[in-house]
């Protein structure tokens, strides 16, 4: 399974708040890359969060056996992209297409091949005081039983609450055909980002992702996910997304200061102050 990630900072707030633009990227980028979308884009504005500055747009489209997600945090002028797909694709082309639409001053791109016996991504130090959040990946093989579509929906309905996450939509399941194999995919968006699963019954393999903007105790989460899918876990990897996020993100104080810069250029001291 090929997995592409892109973390970007200091972009344009108006673009990251543009629902139509996010929808257009999800609609057109798979066509540009030759990837097969198997649903229309799902775009979910999220503006009633506990932390207003962490609000933005969460969106995804299922690909045949994979997915393409975008999470924007417009006030902080940052966004995060994942593309997971069974077949290879050009990561440089992906970055170029996305940056054309959502330019940003700082970015980090990674590409890895999952499914082996060793972690796919290079080990990265986790720093909750500095980074955006963790991305937990579990790769399964030799599944003992294949859950039904109804069973997966029930599991994903309950999963966020069991692991201390906040769902912002009900699970979205889909079944598609890839090379004669019926693939089952399911996604749920959480306030923290998303949880996804791609199940390959014929191969008895599965790939699960939990991307969160909140750091959490991974041990009980992994335990619950292992319980949901009985099989051999070939790889468990936790990587940090948004390295130096706390430093690179745009803050409310920064934006307020920038919007009042003109006052200092015109008046020796701001009106109303001595």
C-alpha cells in the first residue's frame, strides 16, 4: 500500500476556507494522477469546535482500495493531505498539483510503501509540545475472520468513543472491485482528523489509519483496534505530523498584529493611546 503525506504551513487562509476549492481538488486530482475515484468528494466544514482556531474543512474521497483526505485549518494557515492507494503514483506530481492550488511557505512531504514486516515511514521523534499530532498506522495480515459491512459500520460507530475521540460524522462505508477482488473501505471523520480502514478479504489483509490533532495514549488505542480486527499485526507505526507546528502555525495574535500594521505606518502611536 503506497502512502503519501503532505504537511503545509503558512498558506492562504481564504483558499483553505474555500469549500468549493477543496471539493474541486478532490474531484480533479485523482483524474490528473490516473487514480480511480469510487465516490463523489465528501466535504465537511467544521466550525463548531471546542478550540475555534482548530476549525476548518475535513474532506475525503475514496479511491479504489484507498483514499485521499484533506484537513485544512484555515485560521492557522495550515493543512494536511494523505493519499493511500494500492498502486504506485508520482509523489512529486501530487505535491505540485496540490501546491498549485494551496501554496504554502513551508511543507514536508513523505512517501512510503506499507505492508512489509518493518515500519514504512522513517522513525520520527514525537514531541507533543511542538508538533501537530500523531498518525497511527496498523497493517494486518492473516485475518482470522472478515467482518461484514454491517459489522464494520457498527465498530466504527462505536470506535471514536471507545478511544476518546470525538466523531463529527457517522461512518461512511463503501465496497468496490479492484482486479477482481472486492475491497471494503470505511472512513469516519473525527474532530481530531480521521480514522480509516481498507480491507482486502481475498488477501486477508487490512490497513488502518488514525490521524489525530490531539496526542493520545497509543497503547489502549492499539489494543482496541487489535480487538476489532483479529489477525496478525505486521506493523504498528506512530509518526508525528506537522513537525514544529506550534512554531510554524499562524496564531490569533499574529493575524491581529498584521491587520493593524498600517496604524504604526501612519500614526506615531495608535489612535486613542498616548
